[in-house]
């Protein structure tokens, strides 16, 4: 998490105005936002890593990231518990075979996408509609068992950035679309 947080904050510093950075620093101080990974992380008190296995070219249409439930849906999703004042940073990092399509990250509300080639960093507002596609083996390619893409996501839960109450931060997504949450020792109680 330390490297991911450092990359996210360095990227944030490159795209954010000095006044936005200052506001995020003041907010973090006022709301006692946890500094995850590195001490200057004033924006991303939560993070996750999402692996996506490669799929065959013939299987990739109309499927999305099925292992990710609604978060991998072709219809996209909104991160409804994100802060209105924060940004989400995604970092693509994987080693796929050379002839694989790395997949795409879609900002559906804007009608654009970015290719998730190694190493790619994107910043966006998770409250807007977004989604992704898995890595794809080209026609005739065998899907290798190690062909996975990793996406690291640093995000701004509203409950943590705004000090707006108690929310148990999920640890992981389960196969049935539910979230795995831990006990009260892993909460955002401020």
C-alpha cells in the first residue's frame, strides 16, 4: 500500500491545482483523515487491488468483468459512498503476454475510455458512471494461467474524508457480489 499511495499522491500533485491540494490537506487535518501508506496521503484513505483474469476473444463480448459483480458490469457503476470533494486514482500494473489486449477503463458519463496498458494511471470522480473490460487474448491465442491484470485503486470514502460517521470499510469483494467486511476495529470511527 505504501508504493500505491505514493504513486497516487505524486500523480494527484501533478494534476491537481495548488489550491485543491491545499484544501485536501486542510480537510485531512480537520477531519483526522488516516494517512494510509505515506504521511502526505491526504486524499486516499482507502484502497484496494482488483485482479482481472484474461478472457478468450470469443468470450469477451457482453460479459464485462463477471468476477466483480456489479462493479464489472458493462452498464458501469457509481461509487456511491465516495466523497464529492475527492478523486479516485487507478493504477494499472500487470504483465500480460505481448499479444493480449490489456482491457479498457470506461468513463461512461464522458463517453471515453483509456487503455489499461502497463503502467497507466488515471484520476476521476467515482461518483460518475464508470466500468472496465478484462484483458483479452486475441483470436487463436491460448489463455495462459498467469495472464492477469492488476488494478490498484486509491479512493476517497465520504465517511472518512468528511468525518461523517461510522462506516466499516470492506476488505474484499466476494464471488456472490457481497463485500467481506471486518469487525469494528477496521472502521472509520473518528
